């Protein structure tokens, strides 16, 4: 079983819809959870991070962590065509190594 | 403030050759990490350097190596290239004591 599982998509949704992106993980030692966005031909950029279970909001983005279920989510409200990108979840454990999901390709249709 | 820069952006090599990639971190960042990104395996951690010392290492063969210079610039080297080494190689830097990494645009390596 891979440490981090993420559906690769592609996920296509109409503009204005709420997008839900998810990852599951197996290592209970993961303490730090991140979401990165990667546009084509660019490096990933950090969108959000959190250390604890629960929700964290930043503008149109909400990161949710459920440590008991080993499940994290990223919600995007009022999605825009500019949100079209690959979204990668990432997690860090006590050994400081960061493990990434394979990424979900998201297309927002105008 | 300038971001992380990587050179070259694109590289084509043949099997058996060796390659050196370069990364210049954001000014003031002394931690530099390298990742390999492929469609099949996603983003995988290669190694991290801090103050010219390798601090952490992923599960890659010894053909993959790196170093960091006193100005925090880093290079990674891949010897005896294989077709499977074709990938996007990403470098990321961060301030010590923080968790936010900043990625460069990557070097696209194609091995023929």
C-alpha cells in the first residue's frame, strides 16, 4: 500500500462549482499536511498547510484534515478557469521527509 | 525577491552519459531539496542539503548524488543515465526552521 494515495483524475467541473480534492494516507506518523498547485511547465507552489485535524480556510480554499480516518481534502469554492492545474497533496512525518501524492489534474470549464 | 532558479531548463542525453543540474535557492535559504517528478511515480524526494551537508536522503540508487556550495547553490549529478531517468527534476529551498518550500521551475531531462 502506498503511503499517500491520490486520484489522478482528470476532474472536470463547470466554472463556479465547488471542487473537492482528496488524499488518503497510511502512515499515522504524518504530522504536517500540505496542498500544492502546479501549473503546466512550472514547479509546484504551496497553497495551504496545516498541522492539526479540522478545517483551515484561506479565501476560496479550505483544507480539511481527519487524522482518525487518515484523510485530507482541499475544497475550492467558486472555481475559476485559472484554478485549472494539477493539485498535489503532501505530508511530512517525524523524519522530515515529505511524501507527495501523485496529483489530481483539475479542469475548470468556462 | 528572485525565486528559485534551475539550469538548464531542458536537457537531452543518451543512455550511459552523466548529467549535472544546478539550483540557486532564494537568497537567505540554506536548505535545498531535490525531487524527481514522473507521470508514473509522481514527485519523489531525492535528497536535502543544508550548510553543505546532506541531511536527508530518499530511496534512489547511488547514481544520483548531489552537493551544496558555501553560497547554498546546489548541484545534482546523475551518472550512467538510464531511460527511466527521464523526468522533471525539481529543486526547492526554504528557510531553516520553517516548513514552506519554494520550488523552482524544474529541469526537464530526456534520456534517449
